[in-house]
């Protein structure tokens, strides 16, 4: 299946959380490098956070170090602010739009159907970078996880999903993936929706979704992929809520920086293959 935004020129970057903001800035440096040439404006959206006054200064300082010439700290807290023409205009000027962490349901509640969300989608189509970390990453696809206990999520009904912000289809992104033991969450997603590719982002790790729907792992951490397209069998449809799920033939990949994955072909790309594909896109 091809994403509804498959004609986008810009890049999507999802980060697993706890990325370096004070030292080498490895991941944030890649985010900023993908901005359209000559556009050094960055909009940082802290809507998901319950402590925006603490979150925004760290990202402002990081993007200033990276050379941003204008940084817009958008503390959008309600739907009225999400449709404010001044906020919409700042988005339209920006080469990078960055969602911080917090609660992904706040993002979808505040931005869903808003003029600001429409402007962000238009900027992505025009070549801007749309990035998010932690909850900001989880909310990027059309469908997102918003709840589910890590310890025992491989039971029917153990993972809650709802509509996300809609920047890319057929991916489910989970953050803090290794640190919080969230394998069973993406396994249940795969059992119920085999067409979805599960993307588990470790902390200080991220993935770039290139316009040709090639994933590229970045950062010092791991990116875990759970591919259920070839699922042989599962008992999920026969179960009552809370009963344990059986799955056969899920495929798991662990990517490190410089490796990639072809979403449509479901093909793992080593460093040489990824370089060749990105060079010839």
C-alpha cells in the first residue's frame, strides 16, 4: 500500500526519546540537515508535554547550536491556538517542524482537523522536515498506540490504538522500545494488523522515512522492526478479551545507524544497499 502522502518531498523523522540535546546532538543534527536548502527556521511544538516551560528551552538551545536562524517555540495548548493564523503562518515559514514528547493523545486532540495540522502536511509535501520524539514520534503515523502495558500486552485487547496525525500510513511507531520492554505491544499490533510494519525505537535512536518510503536508522541506539506481512497464523480472532495471543512467523529486525529497510518490498538494507538506494532515488 502506498501512503496518502507518498508524493511528499520532505522527510519524516521519528525518535525514540531521550535523544542527546547537549553533547554531539547526533540525531537532531540529522533532523536539521534535512531541512530545505536555505530555510533555517524551526518550529518546536510542545503540545504533548505537561511541562512545556521546561521542555522548550532545551530544544531551542540545541537547534540554535545547529545553526537555526529563527526558532518558534509553539506552546499550543488548545484547539483555538491550533487554528490561530499566527501559528499557522509560523509553520508555513519553517523548514523543520518538531513535536516534543509527552502524551500523544493531547497531540491528536488539539491538532486533529486544525488549520495548523493542514499547514504541517502542506509543508511536508513542499519539502520540510516533520519530526517527533517519544509521544511526538508515536503520533506521526495515521494509526498510533496510546496505551498498553508492556509486561503483558500480548493478550487480546491489551493494546489501545486510535488515529494519529496522518503523516504516513501502514507504520505503527512505539518509543522507549527496548528500555520499557515493549516488544509484546508491537507483536499484538502485528497479529491484528499484519499489513502494518511495527517500528520500535530505542532511546537516542531514530528513523528517517525518506520520500521513497525507505527507512534509515540514525543515532547510537537500536531501531527494531516487527514485520507481520508474512504472518502464517494467529488465534486472535478466536479469543475473548484478555486471553493470550499466539502468532506464527513474525519477522524481527534490529537496525543500527546507517542501515535501512524498504517498506514496500519488506527488504532489509545493509549500509551499502541503503547508500545505493538513496543515491539513486
